[in-house]
C-alpha cells in the first residue's frame, strides 16, 4: 500500500516536472510539450488503476491552483478553457493505456506500450480534447479536429518514447513496471 501511494505521488510529480520543459517546435512549427508523455508513462508503467490515480492526483493539484500545467497554468479556470477536454481525457487515457499493457502479455513490451500509448494517449485523449475544444469554442467537430491534427505527430513521438522507456525500465528492473506485475 505504501509503495503504491509513493509511486502514484512520484508519477504525479513526473507529469508536473515534464510540464516545466519548454515547448519543442517540430519541423513544421507546431510546438509540443512533454507533459502528455507523463500521462502515457503513468499507464505504461503503473498500470490502469495506479496510473489513473496518479493523473487524478496531478489534476487535483492543478485544480487547487498549483501552476503545474505547461506554461505555468493552474486553477479551476483551466477546466473551463479550450483545452479542458484534454485534461478530462488524461485520466481516461492513462486507464486505457494501462489496461492495454496489462492485458496484452505476448510480444515486445516496447511495441505494446507504444501502441497502448497511441490508443489511450492519442485516440482517447484527443477524442475528449477535440469534443471539449468544440464545445468551449463553438467550432464544429470537423474544424476542431483540423485545428488539433498538427499536434498528433508530436504525440506519436511521445508514444514511441513511452514504449521505449517502459521496455528499458522493464529490462533494468522488471518489478518496477507494475503494468506487468
């Protein structure tokens, strides 16, 4: 129990720390942040339940006003802004990622974790993000999808990184990858 609480807090801190990394511009000018990589790692490393709890803890800290989101944002206002759907999608995405890694026991862990991160961290999170953006801005779902689409290549890169990091951690310390325990 104590180990679980520690890991949940540690991964919530990891998401926050990744938000401190300045945005990196892809070759075609779209800035990407590292924060969603933390969400992906919550699922691939901690599994469905613990990964979701880590993301929920992070969001609770944001909600009480800590400036932990990329760009130093925090407070309840971020949950009413154009990116609020992504925040809602984060814990659901972490759950889907963790569940996928837990259930897919056959094959290369880097590939499984990378694909799980793409399913939960891109498909699921973007579903909520696009719908939330559409709702808040009043733009149609098609227009919102067009606006968000340029950010997907950066998230694919993060999903691949999550897969590689999860595999490396599993090789170094198999017991530390709780999604495989």
